[in-house]
C-alpha cells in the first residue's frame, strides 16, 4: 500500500476549446501516484464552491470514456452519500476543487471530514487539489475567502506542517502577504506554487515539485533573522 501522499497545486483540471474540463498533466500525476492508477476510484469534493452542479457535470465529462471511476461527494444541501467515511476511504484519489478555503474548512469540520480525510491520507489515499484544495492540507496561507482583500488563515487541517501560497505568479498581492506572515511568525516555513505547479509531499516532507509549464516554479519561504527569505525550487516538468 502506498504511503501518505499529497499533491498540492495552484491549478488543476485543464480546459478544452469549448471550456470543458480536461485531464491535465497534474491530475494525471495524482492518478499515477495512486494504488490503482489504471482503474482508480476518484472522489471530487467541490465544497469550496458550494457543490455546484456545473462542476459535477464537468468532472464526469472529463473522465467520460476513461477507466477512472469518478464520483462527486457533496455536502450541500445535505451529504449525497449515506456514509461519508466509507465512501471516502474506498477511494484511490480524493480531489478537492478551488473556491473558499475558509468555507471548506468550516463545513468539513461540521461533517467530520477533517478526521475522515486524515484517516484516508494515512491509509494511502492520494489527496490532491488546486488553490483552496492546496491550502487546506497545510497550516494555512493567504486567501480571498473573505473578499478581494487577501487575509491569512492559520486554521488549515495541518496534515502538512507548513504554510502554503497559491497563484504565486498570477495574483501579485499573494507573495508579499505570504512573506509578511512568515516574517512575523504568523505562518511557519511555507511553500508556494506558480500556476501549473504542484508540490508532492510524501508523509510530511516535500519530495518533488511538478510542473505543466517550462517557466513556472515553486518556492520555499522561511524566516531568517526576522525576515522572509525565498528560495526558488525548480520543478520537474511533466510531458
């Protein structure tokens, strides 16, 4: 059985010319990490966007004609499965979509998913996702959950003992806020990703950096003498 693995990214599914979701290299990488990469069971949690029916349709469309057995697990307006724990522990991959990480965390805790997901992770289910689906596994990070002015949350699930920054190259206010949070001690050592980049953790250690793009990267931000110091982490580019 694979050990605990998390693939935390800034972006997830791709889009085709019609705007429909496609299986991106990073989504494929998460599947390839699973115990059954040829015919995996994959659950999609769209909690961060309010379990939108459009996203469910996009998910099923992306995997139509493949051997991936995709399932949407929704919490709103009520859980759509009888047993959340049984359903999620039976998966090979759990994918978390973007949106409000603050809202996601509140609803997950209300329904006990914080403990269920920890158990799934410890049992070798690959946890992955983009944006809010990246920050959630860490101790926290900058988010626009509360409005256009970013705020730092510090109550992430904490499976990973690091802060996290997403959309590092596309949203210019995220980098200085993450630096300030690390410099002040509000967040611990943190890892950030440009769009198209993912952090692969094995257990609680960063094991690899993956990218769909040649010119994107990840970054380690740590506090040194009260100042945030950033180190660029070149990725392994997926082809």
